[in-house]
């Protein structure tokens, strides 16, 4: 009982900042301004504007998740091939930018990618053509990949380092070449980390609104921006909560996939 009591602060924190806010979201999402039960807030997702924002969010989040996976897996393999001390140091350098505020990192890239920003100034100095991706979907995807890539690398790396060299050597002794060893041994064993990374990238990418505000310049409307506007500009908490409940469906689906393919928690970042 003494050890269990140590979890009391976390339970209080979780109840105050997770459970109670979720209850408020459910209450506002399933009621109107008068407090009467209604499903209109959930059905509002079917309006053309919100469907378009949702589909756009799904497209960009899937694209950014795929790019993160393509970049993260080879990097995780390289980190695994390094010695323990050297690999740990490289991992430390990789996650170091995450210690900086998320908003500041995104604003920094806004300055870099601006039409008169640092990158275009350097290109102009060398008389090279400038880039014009700010306030576009490409800039939003770039921001998502930059901010969420570590969440894909770390789970995959955490699983890969648990695959012993004797497992790979056994596959080689049985006649498998490098490609067969990867696709039949390493890749299947790393699946928990892949699923965990996809979950950790897809969910925040789907619900983000800060990245699209800063790098999209308000020109690209995502479902996260729609929800933010309902809370901040129109003060319609009921509709904003209803749309948030719709997004929770995608979060629950991700959690189900995570539980199915990572039952032992091998993909968790420790």
C-alpha cells in the first residue's frame, strides 16, 4: 500500500487535467447552448466546409506520417549499427531540439521559409532561384515532419536495439541474404515500433492547428483550425466539443491498432 500511495499525485493530476476536461468535452459536445441533449454538434462534421477540412487534415497527416516513416527507419537502423555510447550520444543530439518550445521551433521555420527569409536570402546571394512554399500545404507538411520526426525515430530505434545480433546471424546461417533477413526477420520484429511511431505522429498531425496557422498563414484550413475557431472566435464550445469528439474516433482507432500490434509495449519509448 505504501508503494501504491506514491501514485496518488499522478492520479490526482490525471483526474484534474485529463478525466475532468474530457467529461466537459463530452457534455458540451452532446448538448446545445441551453443544455439540452443533441447530436447536431456531431452531425456538423458533414457540412462541406468541415468535410473538406477533415479530408485535408487526413491527407496531410497521412503524408507527413509516411515521410516520417521513410526518414526514420533508415536513421534508426544507422543508430542501431553504432556502438552503444556513440549511438546514445547521437540519439541525445537528435532529441535535443525537442527541449525547445514547440511554438518557437515552428516560428523559427516560418522565418526561414518566408519569401524574404533566411533561406531565400542565401539563395539570392548565390543568384539561385528562391523557394516559395510558405503559406502552402507543402510548408505545413514540412513543419509536421520536422516537429514529429523524433516521435517516429525513437520507438523504432527502441525496438531495433532489442533485436540481438544472434537473431540476424541465425538467419544468415540458415541461408538468408541481406534483403531476406531484413524483410523476414528485422522488419517483422520492428513492427511494434513502427505502429507506435505511426500512432505518435499521426494523431498530433491530424489534430494540429499551430503549424497550419504559422506555416500555412491561415490560407490552409485544417480540422484543428476549425475546432480552434469554434472555441476562440465564435465561442461555440458545444460545436467545438462535438467536432473534437469526432476526432476522438481516429484516436481510439489508433489506440486499438497500438494495442493489437504492440501488446507487450515493446514500441514504447523508455
